[in-house]
C-alpha cells in the first residue's frame, strides 16, 4: 500500500528532530576523550613531581612509571571510544526506524551491512593506540631533555602541558596538531562516520521494500565548508534546489566517485577529517519536494575578508 503524504511528513518531521539531537554526539565524544586526557595529564604531572630522584640514574624508574600510565590511558580511551561508537551506530539506525514508527509502518528487520561499524571500531582503535604511543614518546623525550639540560621538574611539566592540552597550535609535522587536537579529530570524525554509516546501512536495508526512499547530502554552509561538499549538497539537497538520489546510488565528491555518503571510508582524509556533513533520507517524490520547496536555492556563503598588507617604503 502506497505511503500517504501525511505519513511521509511524519517520517520527515521525526527524522529531522532526531538528527538535530544526533549532531551533538561528536561534541559528547570529544568531551569524553579530552576529559580523559586531562585526567591522565594530572597523573603524569604527579609522577614527575613526586619522582624519587631527578637525574639520569632515576630515568628508567620514571620511564616505567609513565609507560604504565600511558598503557592504561590507551585502554581507557579505546574502551570509551568503542562504547560511544556502538551507541552512535544505534542512533544512526534509529533515525530511520523512529521515522517509520511515526508513520505507523513496520520497518522489516533485514540484514544490514555492518562493514562501516567494524572498520570504524578498528580504525579508531588503531588511531588511539598511535596517539597514546606518540604521547608516551613525547613525554619521555621532554623528561630526558629536561634532565640533560638540568631543567627543573616544574619546567618539564610545563612543556608536557603544552604537548597534552594546547589544541589548535600548528605543529611542524602531520595533519593533526597536538595530542588534544588529534584526539578531538578522532572523536569527531569517527563519531560522524558511524552516525552516517548506521543511518545509511539501515536505509539501504529497506531500499527494496521502500523504493521511493531517496537520500541527499547536507553540508554546513559557512567559511569552513569544503567546496566539494557544498557542490554535492547543492546537487542533491531539495532545500537547496537539488534532486535526491536513490539510497543505493553513490555521490560524486571531487575526485571520488560512487561515494555512499559523508565519511564514506573511500573518501580521503582531506574530505573526511573534521567533516560536519550528514546525510538525510526522504520518502517524498520530486513533485512533492518541488511543492515543499518552490523557491529552493543554495544559501550564500559568507564572504571571508582577506587582510590587505600595505607595503611601506623603506
């Protein structure tokens, strides 16, 4: 039996309200990881400040103590990130299921592709292990340099503080900056990957049963938005004049073809790290969307003013 317009409206209203809440999940994940980092920073600081001695003789003892703390940090971060990933995946699936509940339609429980969930669990675990290892090495480098340069424990603690909790500072190597910035990138990127992946997997599992279901890309139109994401939004988002595509079809994002949605594992880091884009699904057909959004067009991007440096005469 075909879905009525009222049912389709109920789906969209419920979906949109749930997505607003779900988009706050990256903040929650980031807070969890950054709070954990701060707690362990205090432990490392205490270990250095209360070291039995502060010279080359005591370095092995200090190193063992710090390594044990970093190993524990690695386990805690992975456990907390893993729990959050499972929760977010379920939230992504619920975007579709709650919409069907609002329509009073039973969505069949069909086999879903869990590859994105599995890959994100493995990827985030590997990234966190690398982060923890680098953190331990950086801390010990500062301790060793401090002892060699006859710096006080207080001076070394200040250096370690910069390593741990100064987000946004440009570093000479890597796409990430400090440990805090890297942790936040992992938290936000993987949370959005799993949210979009859970939503996408559930929608694709229903595509044969509900062939009218379509999907579209939703970008954030601001100065931080990637140009390729703005383009695919404008092409597919009905609120911006675009035409949604079939759930099992792919988007084109820059040089990447047949992309299932935002944070698809096939996208390179230049198109996924810190990406805030989401995917929406709709049951409206093109005529209904044209009626809903008769004057649809992409919003204007903010103008970024460039600083003009005036040359002075010597």
